[in-house]
């Protein structure tokens, strides 16, 4: 239910538990002098007590803006596997990317068993070209993964904004990805959905591989939907043929095929 009064908004903020005691008291003080929820929301955004995204969620009556020790600040993206949020650790005041797995995945005991079984392996990856996994946990019946937050653009957006790359520039980026993949393969981890949209480059030109580990759930979900006769979403154009067919057997060769196709995408744009 939409929130209309300043008092209702303040109560919802307190219920959401996204503000520490001091900032919450400031919000309550502002609520005493604001005419309605909209004006209070604007004030709290100006005072940096809320983000614009948080304010919109609260105004719509949504209070679930916290996962464990992480406060959700903004939505970064969404897909079949769930939604990705910009989050902040309440004690360390450190920003991270939090992937909240979809209800469909969380309701499947088999898919969760597979994922949690690999969580320790994923967390062992430590390479400058692979995004670090910081935490795997749950809140109620929802599971989430916390990753290092990378500021930059994925390679799909990079090409969309500046056009095709020279062969030399593309090779430099792909070489970094190959080095990160080699490390993952040595640890027994293969990326099931490597594509330009999962490769983030920062302002210094450093590339990070995203979604490694969680991506395997997409293959499992596709196979489960196929077995149940449910329509499956179209597989990534960069996915190796055996994975596009729903084969859950992952090998380093599958990742190399996707890497080569990503290289081809960058040059002609």
C-alpha cells in the first residue's frame, strides 16, 4: 500500500531497519515539520539519509530493504536468476553487489543444494580479473550472494557507447579475461555464461569477470524447465553449443568458446 503521510513513511523506515539510531532520530525530527510523505522523502534524500531508490520503494510500501548485515541502496539489474542490488555492509560501511536469487531458484531444493555445494569453491577464487565473492547467506527463505562491487561498464555497454574496438584493444581486454578464466579453471570452476555483459571494465582498463558460480544455476534452471515442459528463456548467443542445448556438463572448452565469441563481438561491434 502506498505511503502518504510523513508519519507513515517514518514508521516504515524504522520497520525496514535501514538506518542506524542516530540517522533514524534525524529522520523523525524532519518528519515533524514535513507536510506529507513526498516532501519528507525529498528532504531525506537531500540530507543523504535515503537514496532515491530507497525512497521510491518505501513510498510504495516496501520495507524489505535489508538482507542480513547489508542495506540495499539501489537496483543494478535483474534477470532469470534474480536481482542485483548495490548494498552496503552496516558495520564495515563497505559497498558490495548483492545478488538476491529468484524465488523459483530458492524453492528448488535440488538447485539450492548444487549451488551451496559450490559456494566454498567459488569463494576460493582470488584473482585480479575475477570479481571476489564476499559472502553467501540467506534471509528467511531467500538466498543471496555478495560480490565485490566494481565501478565501470560491461563490455556490451562499452561497445554500445563508443563503437567497435580495434583488434589490439579488444585483445588486451580478452587477454585479461583469459588470465582470470585460467585461474578459475585451475580451481575447478568454469563460467557457464561468459559474455560481454558479464565482463566489467573500470576506468583504468582493468577487466573483472562477473557472475561466476551463480551462472551455473542458469543452466540447471533451463534443464529443470525443459524437463517439466515449461518454456525456457532464450540462451545467450555467446553460450557454447552444448550449454545452449541444456547440457549441464561444464568443461574449460565451453568457456573458451564463449571467450572467442566475445572477442569476435568486440571487434566488429
